[in-house]
């Protein structure tokens, strides 16, 4: 199988392909982030890096040989957590590059399979994407296959359904003997308590420190997790702390230390941007079953 992955990141699609049992002949990746590329090449040195997706017409590949096109186009303009600029945001407008590439492959290989992932968004944007792709999406929460709550839409031109709930929680991903640098300091906690006291009349969600326990799910990881020490803290015997990079890998069902070729800051960023691998595995296995 020849796979073309757009907006590839750290190649979660390649991990999923292996777990799904695909025999991958060539894996083409379009990515610009040098740290994500470094992680990909460290784990999959045979990956063929193509560079800027907007320059796809210059790529020297056999388009007719592409069996599967995958990608998760940048979502900042669609996300309810963002500014909701939608297609006015040049990042989200990259969806149309995905569409153009898909249509080009279809012109030389009508049997090509494709899958697109994106965030929850307004129905008007959802309908535009679905209309352009000619298929309806399925909303799947990563919480079904991981300890991580991450609802995402998936479009594909083959039938698939939601995976079964594995009922995983923080206890299934936590590490023991965690370095003290991951713990929230008393000074930081005291400062938060003072701020919460000053703002308690506002009843703002920002003022609530929702500490997770072993029986909880991790809330949706973002690329900014490394900056947000108060985001989704976890309580263990040593105190209150944030997730380690390995715990974030486990939340995204990525192999332990898959991202350890770059700094922790970059690890958090790419894991927040990445896919929950086992959701993709489930969708890929449906492709095999429907051949």
C-alpha cells in the first residue's frame, strides 16, 4: 500500500497503519515542522518527506499509485475553542488543498481511499467539508479507546462505526516515581488560590482547579499544554502535577518515548496536535474488512 499523509505531524498515521496490519510500501508525508519531521524520521527513517503541501503540484510522485490519502487539516479556524474564523483563517482554508489533491488523485486513480480528521465545528462548516468530500462524517470521542477525551469528526469513503468503549482512565496511563519538576509548586498553588478568591464572584470556569484522579479521563490535550501548568492537573501521592510527556503519549495511544527525540516542549506540542492512534487503527481496520 502507498499512503500519502498531508499535514502529517509526527506520523500518527504510520503508527496506525502498522497496528492495522497494512503492508506499507511507501509512506509519503507532507509536513513543515522540523521537530515533527525529526520524530518521524527517527521512528520511520524510510518515510518520504515531501515538504510544503501548497506546492503539491511540484511533487515527484506517481499519483496513480496512491492507495490511501489521509490528513487532519489545521483546525484553528474551526475549533469552538478558537476564534471561529472558519475558511477565512488561512490555516483552515488548507482543507481545500486537501480537496484539490484528493480530486487530482481521483482523476488518475478513481479507486483511491481517503480519510480526513477535524475538530467539532459549526454545522455550516461541517456541511461545506462534507459537500466537498461527498461523504458524511462520524463523530468519535477518543475516550472510547484511550484515557483521553477528544471528540473529533472523521470522513472516509468506506464504512466504519464507533469503536467499543475500553473504559480506560488515568490509572491506565500514569507513571510512577515521576520527577518533581512535573509537580505544581506550593507557590503556584497559593497564587492560584488567591486569584480564585479574588474572582470567585465571577463564577468563571477559569477559577476552578479541576484536579483529576485515577478514575477520571484526561481532558482534551492541546498543543499549548506545555504552557498550561494548571491545565488538567492530576493528583497522586506526591501532590498535584501535570502529565508527563510519556503519559501524554499514552493518552494519545502513541508508543512510550516515541517523541523523545526532541525537547519536552516540542513533545507536548506535537502530541496535542496529533491523532489518537487507536481511533485511526479502528477506522483503518474497517477498510480492510470492507475490501
